[in-house]
C-alpha cells in the first residue's frame, strides 16, 4: 500500500463486476481466495449475457445478506449514449484490457459513506463500501488520511500486495470480538492478517492476532515466519512507543534470557540421563535423536557448538573409570564360578559403558573434537591388559571403540600425533584382531571394509620401517587366521611399492632418465 489517493469516486465510469459475498450485520464476511475470484470471473465471462435475466435471490438466512449489485447503476454510465458495443467492433479492439473488479459491502450498506478501492496484483480491483467513522475509529492509517476531510467520498490504494487479506482485515473492523473471528484460521493466514493490520494501524486486530499466536501451537515450518513477523512488529513498536504489544512473552516460547553457562548445564543433564538409562530401546532412540540434533547444531554453526565438549569428555572419563573397575572384577580368577545373578549385572554394565563410550566418541567426531579422545584412549594400557583376561562375549564392544578411532583417522576426521598413533597400534591393534571374528558376526553395525581401510591408512602414516614391522606381523597372523583377521592387503601393497619400487624410480629420476 505504497500509493493512495483521496477524492470523490462517485463520478468515475468504472464498471464493477459483482461477486456475491456474505456479510453479517456486524460486518464480518468471507473473502474468496484469488483462485476463487479467478474462477468466478471466468464463469461470469462464459455465461451468455441476457438483459432479461433476474438478479440472484437474496439469502434467506436472517443474519446474512448479500452485497447489493451495483453493475446496473454503472451500466448506464459506462455506455451513456445507449449504443450497443457489438455494433462497433473497432471500438472494442481499441479498448484496453478490462481489469477484474469486485464490489464488497460492510455493515448497513444504505448508510455507507465511503468507497475504498484496492488495486492488487493480476489486475484485481476491489471496491469496498464502508463507513468512514468505523475506519477512522479502528485504523490509524485511515484516521491520518481522512481526518479533517469529512466531505471525502472515496479513497484509492494502489500496489496492494494482499488484496484478499486487506479486505478481510477491513471487515474485522466491524466485528465486536476480533479474536473470536480468528479461531478457525490457521497460523499462516493470521500472520498475513497481522501484517496488514500493522500497515493499517489496526491495533485491536494486532492484539487479537498476538493472543491467537500465544494460544495455538506452531508447527516447525511456521515457527520461522512467526518469529520474523514478531521481530518486525517489535521493531515497529520500538519506533512507536504508543502501542504496548505483548511480544516478549511470545518470543519466550523459542528463546529465553538464560546465562551463558545454562545451555551447557542442560546438555550435561540430557547426556547424563541418556547414559544412565537402563531401558535399552528408549536409550537407543534417545541416543539417535540427540546425535542427530547435535549434528544439526554443528552444521548450522550454532552457539552450542563448542559448549558441550568439556561435558562430553567428563562423561568419557566416567565411562572409562567404570569400565576399568568392571574389568578388574570380571578378570578375577573366581569370577567365572560366581552365580549368574552376580556375573550378569557386571557383564551388562560393561556392555552399557562400552556402548555409551562409543556414542560419546561419535558425538565428538561429528563435533571435530575427538583428537583428545585418542590421547585418552591410548593411556588405557591397564584396560588393554585386562581385556585379554575377559571372555570375548563380554569385552568385544571395547574393540568397537578402537575400530571407530581407526576409521576416524583413516577418514581424516581426527588428527592425532605420530606418538599417539604408535601407541594406538601397539596397545589396541592386537586386542582388536583378537575380537575381529566375533565383531564380524555379533555386531550388525560393524563394517569390516571401512575398518580395514581405516587400520591400513593409519599404519601407512607411520615411518616406513614401522610400517614394515607392523605389516609383517599382520601377515603372519593373517596367514594363520584368514578371515578371522583384518584384511590389510591394500596397505600391504602400498608398503610394498614404497619399499621395492620407489627406490629404483627415484634412482632413475636422479640419473636423468
């Protein structure tokens, strides 16, 4: 509504098409959508024009009447000489394309003293018969344009972005309870009404829209639009302090004035609840949800991206300490002679802590913060020693942690030092090989090809002499165990070429050949 004009519209020879629109005594009406407007206009154009045809009957409902037709009163003005347009085809071709025009009335139409014409998109023009006192009383926009101009009979508004909602918002000025009229609307439409009400300065409607938004839930797709609309209204309120809209309580639904450390405390509580859960299915589902949400935070660069790293490492240390204690108990000579009700809780807690540790490592990896975890893991030499003393069924999940570290190094997701890589291979590679056959058959999420590629790439980052020592040891183990041992043939081939081919290639290049 960037342009407007004020003046008398009664003398214009404008032909207005008629679309029946229901209007209650208090003024509320049901505005057709642009698509329905187009369908109505198309249907009118296709109907044969019969001058003897009768106008549509009035609604029999006592609380609803139709806007009166004004095409008959405009017909004589549009053709003052009484000529038949069909007799002069040349004039028809010279006339500009006719716009789609609609008439709308509100309240007691016989007492209407103002015409408001809206020019919208796609050639739609709406002429509203309204009452000046109603518009001036409810709209600061119309109050500014019409105050002191009691003789004015018409207002034109050009470039109206949303004619449908603008007409509906004017209709709401005739309602005693605007909020009640919004009950059956959806959030998207109320936001459109809020935008037009803000432009018109219709403060009662703005407050009703805010009350509506405060009462209804917002689906995730609507949330951004709601926040954007509220921020725009808040900015307008800053520039005009005369209106006290309750916007802050609405925004508290999506934000709060919490201190900088509160998100970290909340996240620590969430992680702690998940780690301590004893219900397998619920814990698995919540781990998936939390991991997915943390990945989204990482992708969008949210403020909480770096908040929880310390919390995650504290949880890792708790899990490792618990595993060390459980491994110590399970490795005692007489542990196997204990009754089942003693052994089962320990074995279950070992599996639970190992699974939790694997989940924490997954989070740290996606946060690009797992380099310190490698340092933490290679310091667990005591745990690796106890690992060999436990049954493979109880210990194998620990090897899943080692395998995930190798995969991360192979993919470049973590950048450990050479010393840490050497310790990782020296301390944890053999336990991983010992459990490898079990992992292939007992762990559905275990991908041997990815793990083997990660192990091989990690080995190839070490000095050539160390590569040789590790791969020859692997070869001896592989030739005995076969598929029960990781297949590192690709890494072996790379080492072979580096050892037996590259020296001669370099020598030839040095001789200038």
